[in-house]
C-alpha cells in the first residue's frame, strides 16, 4: 500500500518556442529507477517524463520536456517487502499488483504537477485519463 509520495525534482524546458503551435500530445514515460527497503517500508524511486514533439514520426523535432523525479513510499509486511526486493534485485521488475498501484498513483500525481509546469511553459498538459492495467508476460513468470 502506498503510504507516501514525494516529488523531489522538477524540470521543464522549451527547446523551440517557434514550434509550440505544432506540438502534439507528449510521449509519456514512467521509469522505476531504484527500489530499497528499511524494515517493512519500501522506497521506490521514479522518473516521470513527458517529451513534446512537432509530429508523430521518429524524426520529429523535440519542442519541450518535463521531468519529475521522486520517491513513492510503500508499506507492506516484512515478508512481502522481502519478496518485492528479491524480485526487484533479480529481474528489475515489481509484482504486477504493486506496479499497477504505483504507476496509477504516479500517473495521477505527476500528471497534476506536470500540468502546472506545462501551463507555465505553454505546453499541452501531460494528463493520463485511463487506469493502467499490466498483464503478466512470459518474462515476468
């Protein structure tokens, strides 16, 4: 269960103000950078990025960028915390139910904060409206 959420760093940049009128919805990415533990608490470090371009193709020009870094605090039983950390250290993945909870929480909170940054830069808000659902693939078993 998520018991804390911190945004520790916020970056926003316009690369080309001339192209703002041609911007498209941002390409969004959430990365889990590191997982560490202290007792029953897990600290999940993350990066949320929104990249803005003037088109949808690979060679489109980047217009701007928003980046948020922080930590999600998760409290579980000591046994569950140990299992999560073992899985992370072995495969660099989180259990699906925990990953979904964290990603959906990050989508909500980072979209809200990112909207304030985007507004001040003249960018489209990086809003994620839908809930993320992760399916287990062969590499996650």
